[in-house]
């Protein structure tokens, strides 16, 4: 959560201008920041990460510190629980491996 007492608030437009450009050299669009606030992005660990922001009247603000936390959380690779396999083939293999482990343990 943004601490408005100690963090520097910047408008989303200014924040977008100050982020590093995309691979194609274009700057990040302000709509991307709104999307990161409302929907978030999926981190490498599989969890959803949202950009912290505050709203004052009709204007939304974030902070450089919030952007740093957002980027850091997106880059985290540690996973508490193993992510669910994402394709049907991976799920079939995971189920088959679990069945073999249960058979081997004499549970099933």
C-alpha cells in the first residue's frame, strides 16, 4: 500500500513517461498502468500482482516506490505451491506421474 506521507506521488501519465521504453522503443502507454492497477499482471510464480495506486478526486497516482515493488514482485520466482500445469499435455503427464507415485506407495 502506498504511504502518502512518505512516498512521492506521481500521476500515471508521468509514471508512464518515466518507465523504460518497450523493446520497440515506444514508451509505456498510460492505459497499461491503469490495467496493471485494475487487473494486475501474472508474475513468474503464477500469482497475480497489482500496481499500487491512490485516487484523489478524478486523478490516479502511484509512486516510484510502488512501481519498484510492482516490478520486484513480477520478477519473483519463488513459489510456495507448485503451479498447476498449464497445458492439457502437461496435466496428463502430471496426473500419470501422481498415479505412478500412489501405486508405488501402495495407496491406490
